[in-house]
C-alpha cells in the first residue's frame, strides 16, 4: 500500500466531506430519517458517504470498502479494507452540538493502521501520516496543501489521578460503575470518535465504552490513537480489538494510554 497516497487521499476526502456536511448543518432545517436499526440518518450522512466512497474507489480500485451507509452490501470475509463512517455522531449533528466527525480508516490484517478524524464544526483535524505517526493539523485546512502539523502523543498516566473521557450521548450506569474502579482526577464527555482523539492528544487517559458500537465508529479513532502510542482492547479479556468481525460489530472496549493500570471487567 502507498501510504503517502493514503494520507493524501484520506485528508482531502475528509475535508471535502466536512464541507458537504457543514453546508447542510449551517443551512435551514433538514430532514432526519430513521434507518432499519432505529438510528438517525440525514442528507449530510448520505452526501458525505457518496463523496468519500467515490474518492476511495477511484484512488484504490482494488481495495474492499465498507461504509456505514452501505454496510448491508458487503460480505463478511475481509481483513484488509477501507472502512468509513461519513458522519459519526449523527445525534450530535441533529442537535447541532458540534461533536460529530468524518472518519476514514485503512484496516490491514485486522488492525486499523491509518486513519483520519475530522471534526468540521470544531475545526479539529487528526490523521496518521505516511509513517503511521499521528498528528493534529491546525490552520485553514487547505485541501491541496497540508498546513502546520503537530505530533500528538498519549499522556504519561498518573494512576492516582486519571483523566477519563466518556460518551456524551451513550453514558450509562455500567460505564459509571466501571470508571468508579479508578482514581479519577476529572472527567469530560465528548461525542463521536473525538473521544479517541482526546486520549491520543493526552487530554484524557482512559475511554471505556460499555455499549454497542460498529467498526466504522471506531476504526479511524483507533488508528489515530495507535499512532499516538495508545491502545484499544476488548473489555472482557483485554485482548486487542480487531476488525473484520462478523457483522462489523464491536464488543465493549477500553481505549487508554499505556501507563493506565487496567481494572478487570
């Protein structure tokens, strides 16, 4: 795989999709439809999905592509593929809270090795470079020219005073009970895959997710966190979280800076 090209294409498509999403977000009222699984979907999801899918297929015609909006069209036997959530955090988008992201990842042999997470309403852009190292780009986010980038790295965790990030829309008693096993200095909440990025930048140490997620929800953030030195494991047995699973459904998981002393389930 040409990782220079992957980085270039991922970044450009994420920015283009972000523009398409923000045009709808900043416009008049938009229709919110309901998918078969009862989750919401909007014209922004569909526009971003079409744009990213066309761009990836044109640039990498031989690589399988899985996207949230086209999930029902894919076979299950894949271990190396692109996986896309064109608008992660649709609930945040619908409520105009800004914590939504564009997510594009490349999974190789079951592990996400490259990814981009773009939060267009917040102006935050995270991606893995050609070497697999994670950076955050600041500035105007010119589609044709990479701006100023800063390497991002996970924190050196203090297990006596951890910073924890949890879901803004999917918080529950089981999550709070698990977090209670740690010595927590402070907690923050965030929507979408931004939670992975907060751990990747050292703004948080620990992100446990005890709820249903799909691989397209997590792959890009997982790649960014891994490129910053972080880890994502299954909640039940602390084995690595892998991709290409039947139905593309994740088990519960924990994302964390390696210095965190994980508690058992």
